[in-house]
C-alpha cells in the first residue's frame, strides 16, 4: 500500500477515546508492518495497557544500540456532532476529511510508509542500519497518556532515544512544551436561606471572586524567551444543591499551562493566594486544592542532534528551511522528555493543530506526501550514517 492508501485505511478505522478505542487500528498497523519487519529479523511487540487498549512496537536493530524512534498515537478524540463530511474518510479535492485525519493519522501514515521504504532498502542492501530504527504506537494520548508511560516502563523509550512524534505542526519543527497542570479547586462555605445570604458564605460567589484573582496571578508570571507566557483555563464548574439556598459547596476544574521554571506547586500557590483575597470578605471560607495532573514544562534544546538531523532531512527532501517553535499542547514526546530527562524529542508532521479535534477535520494530501519524503530522508540518514 502507498502512503495515501495507508492513510485512508487508518481514517476508515474508528479509534475514538473514549469510544471504539485503539485495538482495531493497532491490528491494522501490525498488518501493514509485521511481515516486512519479521523478514529482517526485527522485533514486533504488542502490550496491553488496558482491555482493548494496546501499544505496539516495531524495531529494526542496528549495528549499535543507539536508536531513532517515531512515536504515533493511535487514538482520536470522539467524532462529535454536526459533521458535513464522512468522519471515516471523504475526499474533496486535495483534502481527506475524517476524524483523526489530521491528529494524527496523516503523520502516522507518512511515517509507516517511510519506514516500509527503509525496510525495503535494508532488504535490498542486506545490511543492518548504522543504529536501531523503531516505531512506537501508543494508546490514550488524548487522555491520561497511559500508553507512552507503559512504553517507558517496558524499556522501549528512554533518556537516549532520539524521538519524533508526527503531530500536525503546520510545516514547522516544534520542540518545547509548557507545563500541563490540572487542579480540582473546591470551595467550602456555609449554607443559609436565600432570603438572608449574609448569614451564610456563598461558595459559588466566592469561587466567582477567586477565579479572576487566579487569572491575575498567572498573567503576572514571567514569560519564557522561547515558550512565551503562561495560560490558565477554567473548564468546568459546579455548586449548590437548591436554587433558593446559599450554596455551601462549589468546585471548578483548572488547567494551567505554565512556562519554566514554574511547577504544579506554583499553580497551587496562585490558587491559595486567590482564596486568601476572598477570605478578607468571607473569613469563614475554606478551600481544598487537589493537583490532578502534573506534566512538567519541557524547555527548548537548540543543540539537539535530532533537531539538526530533522533540518537536514527537510533540506534533502527539497523543502524550504522550517521555522522552529514551541508545541502549543502536550504530547507523548513531552512525557518521555519529562520522565526520562530526554533532550532529543520533537514534533514534525502534516496538517495544522488548529484543525485537530474540530468538526470536519481534514488533512491535505500534498502535506502528507511532503512529510513522507522528509521522514524517508531522516530514516535514510540514520540508516546510512547513524547517530
């Protein structure tokens, strides 16, 4: 199968999270790669993270243990409502519409196709690559990222792995990540009759007063020269048990994207200070702050060997020099960078992150083929020259 046929096959297979999950698309990927890898005495592994939620690895051992690896997540976000196009694949001109076409089955298809071409080259040349070449396919990237954590635990990825994901990057190379910190922020007031609110402590009002104070706290943090400023979002809130009662309880979920050197504790301190300001009006107000997600910021490493190799591959494929910039979200590569202290991770793939998770998501054929060429040149460099 060529690159575009692989893309069509992957998009046609639902792998929503939550939803159909990754088992089916994992089998499709194994069907594409297993025989070609096995012919060269390569390694093919499949591990269950949860029921119907595997991760997959294909590995072609080189002359050394040094390893370059692609990492591609198999899951997509749910399809959602009000699509005008077929969410399992519909062409319109140069665009293939479908859930996951951009995030990130376009990049996955391009990487698989390039990897198959290198396997064919290795079979023809009858020689090992200078260093090991690998592909890792993960589950749950669109959730808690349990798949990549399992891959780390299994020893598939470590501090020394040169690791590239194929997330959509608008033709840029993206290398750094703001910290992704999640909190459950609870407010504990005092119930009272709605006709006498002064006798209680309104937890919802207290929350509403504290939220803008937290926003001010995040906005006051110093910017990072590469990653820019820090962000805060209040995704869900709830409170109260009756329309005519002063609410005693309220809570809000908080998502902070903080630049280095700020940490999850920095964010918690900002929330605590916001509560202290509200307590000047409501001294009896209490608050509980739970850290529910803690992914550290990943800085930019200009000296990264993989960054240099990627730039070289783009030039070898005949494309203009790519801009290097931060990744706006958080990826599997960021998890490896944070947990393994790995300084050689980056993102480069077809499509735009602005299109990811959207209704009528699409990727452009020419963009997928561009990345296929770049991935092949990168793999060929590692195959012939090594690290």
